[in-house]
C-alpha cells in the first residue's frame, strides 16, 4: 500500500515574524499619521475660515458702535441740556420744547454681531481656536457684549420709558409742533436759554417737574455710562481684529 507524504512546510524563524509584525505596525501607524495629518489640515483650514468670519463680524461691530457713539453722544448732550434747563426755578419752555420736539428719546437700537461666536459655541467646535490669546479675547468680548452692553441697553430703554411716562404728565405734547416749526435748532449753547417766545406747555406742578427731573437724571446717568462702554467696546473690537489678523496672518 502506497503511502503519501505531505510536503514539509518551511518554518519561519523568529526574526521573520518580528519583521512582518513590524511592517504591519509601520503600515498602521503610517495610516494613522496620514489620517491625523488630513484632519489637522482640515481643522486648520476651518479655524482660519472661522477667524476670517470673526474679523468680518468685528468689523461690522465697529461700524455699528461708531454709529451708536454718534447717536448717544447727541442724546446725552440733549439730556444734559434738558437737566440744566430744569434746574432753573423758571425752566425755559423754548429750550425744552426744542429738545422734546426733536424726538431725542427715539433710539435706533443696539445690536451685537455674534454670528461666528454662536457657530463656534453651538456646534461645539470652539476647540478649533487653538490660539489661547485669541480664544480668550473672543470669549472676553462676547461676555462683555452679552452681560454688559445688551443688558445695559435694556435698562436704558426702561429708564427712558419711565421718564417719558412722567413727562407726559407735565408737558402738553399738542403744543410741541408750534415750537418745532419756529426753530430747527439741533445744537445748544448758553444762548439757547434765552427765550424768544414763551409758551406755557409745562404743567404748573413743581413736585411733578421735580419728579420728572429725577427720572430724567437717572436716565441721563445711565446714558453716560452706556456711551462710555460703547467707546470701550469699539476699542476692544479693534484690538481683537488686530490680534486675530496678526496671529493668523490674515490679509485684507
């Protein structure tokens, strides 16, 4: 009976097993490094895109803040003039008529361009901002806008509504247009306190006028603080733009 012999399989040495294992390890590691590099490049591109978007938002903020500075500087000046006039025992109705007729209480509003910051927060990709100084600057600016500026603007509007409610009790709005047609003066100096005609639009109630003064004073004080913070906010936005551009080498 014929016996079949299986061919002998050459056994691999220890060195060959080690070499094959090493090659597999190197191949896996190369794949891992390639994927990490790809993700790093992708994240780097996203980071730069977010920073460009952040700079655009900050530039829009500086335009908005500049407009607010002009607006509230005028409002604040008129509030100061009104308070100075009301301090007199016989407030000049001409000056008050001019200011109130000019609708100095109508605010255009205040907004914060937080598009990019919200994207970074809501999508959980704030980690992409790997520059610690820039990340800290963005969070500081965002916190300043949300906790101080926007909150303070709401308070400012509320104090405006409060003093306008009192104003409606001591003034006759139906007579304001008469003075408004006689004078279109926008700026005020000491000469404005000399009345060229008298018009009894103020109620004779001294206590009511004093209460009106107090409400107006509160609003004026808050307006001055708000205006100071607007200027600070613009300065911080400008500094943050410069920081981001320098750190990320962004061109105009």
